[in-house]
């Protein structure tokens, strides 16, 4: 099984320095695109490979890039921003890539910047990811010394400088336009779209914001082609995916597997299944803001289309497992507490609705729930739904709630009837 | 209240950005590097340096989880309370920490040594429960590890 993203990664030792990375075939993609490809050809290649965004939204990367104005009439300054603000609860895969192979991300950014002719790159990194920061800074310095970053990269006409911005901490910085506002020294509230960042992003210039894992696929697609990339997958969608599992399983962790590996295989074979004495009640397939799936869905392939058909979203592809000794109401409360706390406060449904929902769930957990509370919660999942809020934070928050009410309604009702949490 | 050296550090940082206000978050972090937290006085002085109104800068400062607008102790404990850590028992770790330190979330010990704050997902969910003390990540926490850890910091 090919593992292009993690083949250089060994957590037992230091990551490859530049020399080691080059020996392992690194920076060949940079040489290749500068020599043999026009920028548009790189974008077309990424489109042909059907690389979907691995930050949560799953949008086609090549299509996203194709909206960036190109040519002599395009703005001279364009930005490529790597969204390394991994903060979706239950998600821990970008950390693995940055700590394990920092040069891979740097090469990915150079190649991707070439495709859109961006002159400035910024890695927007979690403050908490201190080891990533140290390793990336060292790798950037090495790349600059070797002429892979800066003016006239390895003697070509293409110039690209790369910097790291260490975030001051807020979930909304992971939202594309919130991130841009944070970089501009503003509160990370979202922006209206249109205009889309590809047209008017950072300081009004064309900007592509792309997830770490998505970017890391680009050099490999350049080196091996679109058909190769599609061939790595078990389903229609191309490539491999870094899947993760957390919760009360035997071996929580991350694994690079073919896109479309079934949920059951990830949880049972790679994560070892549930800890002894526990049963699986449900799972969030891709982080906190995805709908619960249950036992009947375990054979679903983990790709964007299949998980959507099952009624959820693949999101980040890191699975959170709910065991039968953890209370579904408690888990829902914990999730809504997170979303309520992280709401940026810009729009009313999110700012006022989420704390209201948190309060209702707290009352249920404390045995003070009333008949009608569940209907009220359901109404809120509609009020805070897609299209009714300024960004996707609140609709994302409603995904685990609406599905918990669907699959675990009996447990919610018991809290009301028994005036206590049956799990305590 | 900023020393000449601190002002120079901030001015140097401002020089790296296309606009002055883009540097304001880094400027606030530099204030914290020297003073641990950002006071109203610091807001006034930094606002002037980045051509923002104090209210505007305060709006940015209060938005971010890791910019402290109240005094914090010598060491800040960031305890993850997101879903995977919750499933793996961060509630228990929190109660144990509270008991050992004699403070609740959001509070600082009387000797000014530790401030205890909740934090959203630290991105190490396969090693839950997790926490950070200053820039150090601590994983797979147990009550025993908490006790060890509290001794390890001055």
C-alpha cells in the first residue's frame, strides 16, 4: 500500500532535514513544475486528479484555484495561505504531517504558489503546535539557504517567500475568512462571500486558503500524475487520507490509508476496536461538527460522497467514537459548550442560540429537564441551520445535536423522566 | 509602561507587515512575553504604535483565547476540555488539579505560580487527556502525572 504523505515520517526519530528530504526524492516536484509546467497546467493537473479539500469542506482544490485571476492583468501580489490552525475537536492529523515531514509542506506550498502565481505564502499555525513551529521554522531556513524560497527560486523567474504566523487562539481562525481577518489584525469574524478570497482575500488581493493535508498531496500529484493519484483510492475519490480515531478504542491514532476505506476497518482493524467491556454506540466521522453515525453505518466507505449519503460529512476524517458507558447527553453538552464558547458573536442565531442550547442540555444533564425541551432543541437545530447564520460554525454545531436527538432520543427522554443522568 | 527595548521590539515587528494593524496580534504577544498579561496601559501604548484606537485594539485583544487581559501566574495551565479529552476523563483531571492547586478554572493560585484555564482541542486526541503548561505539551494525563508535573515547574 502506497503512503505518499507519511512515507518519510517516523515518530521515533527527527524529521528529514533538507538533505534527507532531497535524498528521499524531495523538491523534485518544484524542479518539475518550474521546468516543464505552466502555472495553468499545474492547476489543471490538480483538477484532473480531483483532489478534494481535507480541511473539512471537501471542495475541489483545482476548481478553487481556477478562480484565481491569472495573467498580465491580474493583481501582482497574490497570497497562498496554509490553514494550519487545526482546532476542530477530535482532529489531530495536520500535526502529524507538520511535525513529521515539514519540508513536504514547504515543497507543497512552493508548487501550489507557482500554480496560482502567488508571491507570498503564510502558514497560519496553532499557537499550541510548538514542536511544529520549531520544525517548520528550521525547515524554512534550510529551504531559503538552498534557494527553494525567496527570489528567483533555483534560478527561475518565480519568486516566493514563506512566513509563519502563530495564531493567538480561537476556533474561528480556522474559518477561511476569519483567518484572513486575523492576519489583518482584526477580530476573526467571518466575511460575506462573495467576494470569495480567490478574488478578494488578504488585503483585497487574490488569496487561496488551503488545509495542510490537502497541500501535502500536491507534490506527489505533480511527480506521479492524476491517474496514479486516483488509483490510490478504493472508491471514486482520489488519493489517500490520513484517518484518525479517538475515544475509548484500544489503539487511538492516525493512519494513512486509501481514500474510501470503510469505517469498520479503520475502527476495528487499525484502532483495535472498542476497549474491553465497551460497545460502540455511535461515532462522529470527521470531528465535532459532523453528524453522528451508528452501528448500521459501519461498512460505509470513508469518502466525501459515501459519508454524505449516509447522512453525515467526512469533514477532517478523524473519527470520534462514542462508547456505551459515556452519556450521549453529556457528550452533546460538551460539544455545545465548545461551540458556544468559540462563537465569534457576530450573528444572533449563533451568539444567542448556542448558549441557550448549552443551558438546555445542562439542565437535562442536571435532571432539571422538562417535557418540551427536546422539541425546543429540535427547533434550534433548524434556526441555526445552513444559510441562516453568517458562517458554518453554528450549522456545524447543529450536526452532532440533530443526529444525537435522532439516534439517542431515548437517552434524552430518560434524563427527563428519571430527573437524573442515568450514566452517573 | 513599555520599556524602550520592548518598544523597539514591537516597532521591528511592525516593519514586517504591509499594514501597522496587521502586527497588532504579535505586538500583544510581545507585551505578554515581558509582562505575562496585557493591561489597559499596555493597550493604550500599543494602540498608538499600530495606529488603532484603544477600543479597536481591545476588541482584538479580547477576541483571542491566548491574549490575557487579566493578570496570570508564572505558569499557565491550559487544560483541554474538548470532546475526546472529555470522553477520556478530563473532568477527573480537572477536579484533581483544582484540588491540588486549591483553585478553580479561570483562577490563579495565591502564590502566583499557576493559572488554570480551559482550552479547546489541543490536537493530540490519541493521547487524551492532554494539557499544556506554558509551551510544554503533556499527554496521557493521570492524577499521578498531574502531581509530578506540578512539582516540575518553579
